[in-house]
C-alpha cells in the first residue's frame, strides 16, 4: 500500500510539473507575398507560420520552410516576443536577430541568423504578418514579406451615410479600384470630392 501511494505521489508531481510548463501552438497557413528590393515576386502559396506560446508569457514566431526566388532559407525563428492584447486582437512586434536553424546553404552562409523586423496581428483565428529581412550576400538584399490579409476593423472597414465613396480616381482622372498609393480623388455619395493621400 505504501508503494502504491508513493507511485501515486510521483505521478501527481510529474503531472503538475508538465502542466506548469505547458505551452500551446497556433498554426496558420496562408499565402506569402514577397518583394526583393521593392520588386514583387510570385507569392508562395500555402506558407505555414506557427506561434508557440510559452508558460512564461513569451511566444516564438516560426516562419516554416521559407524560400524567396531561388533561395531556400528554411525555418526563420523569432524567440521571446510578448503579445500585446487589444480587444480581440493580439499584436506581436520584434526588431532584432532571428535564428535560421536549418542546414540550407543560405542559412550556413548567413551564420544561421538574420536581421529581421516583424509586425504581426492575430485576430479571429487568422494571422497577418509583415516581415522584413536584410540578407547580406556581398550586396544587401531587402526581402519584404506579407503573410495573410489585414483584418478589417471598425476604423478602416465600415463606411456609412452620405460620405460613402462612390468612385476613386488618381491624379490624372483615371478611375481606380480603390485607394492607391499617392494622391487619390474620392467622389462620395453626396456628390462631393475629397483628396486623399495614401
């Protein structure tokens, strides 16, 4: 009987230690838009990002099997980031050095680390992330990535009443499918025009 209680106590202690160190992982799959030195590239379909939440309140952001152009990087890992909760959304920002643990040629050349800036938002079970990497291979290559789609909020997604845009034009008068970078002329439902700089 004594042996039974001792075994039970050891099992309970092991269970509590495991629970105390519990971590959860969120997995997201979406398209990854990439530009190299400002030049858009073909998007990478079905890219996976994992967010691993640790018991200490920090998270690890993992861009899985990252490639751009003909270059295979492998996993890009950012550790120790803290999420900032704002309503239903949680924002994760980071600027520093990310790890490249893969055994790819490019990861080896870069010393298994890379300067990275990250801004990401998790809302409604979806992830939106803007990632900028600076790849130094003799010459510097700026790699900008956008994962997922930006969530519409009450601030940027709802338009009501007479000021609802009816049409958007550029500075030369050509009709646009929405606000573009630069000067936009917006005609509203009440007949007025408004100049918008984006």
